[in-house]
C-alpha cells in the first residue's frame, strides 16, 4: 500500500506517519464505508487499526486503488477501542 504524504492536510499531533501506515497494515483493521451522503459523495473511508506499538488509530482517507491519502488521523477514543476489540474478537471466533 502506497501513501501520499505530500502536504498532509492535518497536524499529526502525537502520531507519526509510520504509526498511521502501520494501522492500515493491521491484520484486524476495520475498514468502514461511509453511510452518510456527505462522505459518500466525496468518496472518503474510515480505518480503525493498531500500530506495531499498540496505538489504536482511527483515520479518514480516500484512495484511487493504488495510493492512500490520509485526510485525518487520531488515537482511538474509548468507544472506538471497544468497537475495534469487539470486531477483532468476532473475527477470531470465526
């Protein structure tokens, strides 16, 4: 997966580009398609994944199928961590 980091449209804050990329490589990452017309028209998607260091990261991104452009990323909030853990447990139970 190739990432476009030219002129990142947001402040990384406490995260690094590598940590965000690792969250997309997470085998248990949850990728969501938008259910809102606002995001659907703009073809934006959501990724919830964990970096190699165990940092949960939620990202909003767009892709052309070859390259990923992260529009925003931040650490998980409590509800997102719970959702990610629940989805991970469901995948492992299959």
